[in-house]
C-alpha cells in the first residue's frame, strides 16, 4: 500500500450546497478507503488489524450518513432560493 499526499482543495465553493456536495464526496471516498483496508487486512490474514477496523468503519459510515443528511436538508430548504436562505432555515432546525 502506498500512502500519498492529500491533494489541495479545489476552488472555493460557489454555493453552500456545493460545499456539502464536496463533503459528501469526501466522506464516500473515505468510506471506500476504509472498506479497502478491511479487505486488505482480510486478504493478508492480519486478524488483529481485521478485528480492529470495524469500529473505524462504523464510525465512518455514521459520518457519511450525517453528511448526506445535511445535504438533503439543504436541498429541501433551498429549492430555488439563494443558499443564504437555506442557512437561516437550517439554523432554526
């Protein structure tokens, strides 16, 4: 396994929803990476690591679900309104 540098962030988001879409993409990619670690530990018959990773995987799945839920709320709140209106709505809930 090769560990590489974390790429620099892309341009600033244009809208709040853009930010949360990128956050969801990141969480999904992190979940996939965690799954790959579990698969690798299983393939290498590394039982200690394999038994240790499910906690991290479950935590990551929770993070992914939270990001998706926030994006869904922004989409529901926003409709065709500007993103700042979405933020005011979300602060109230």
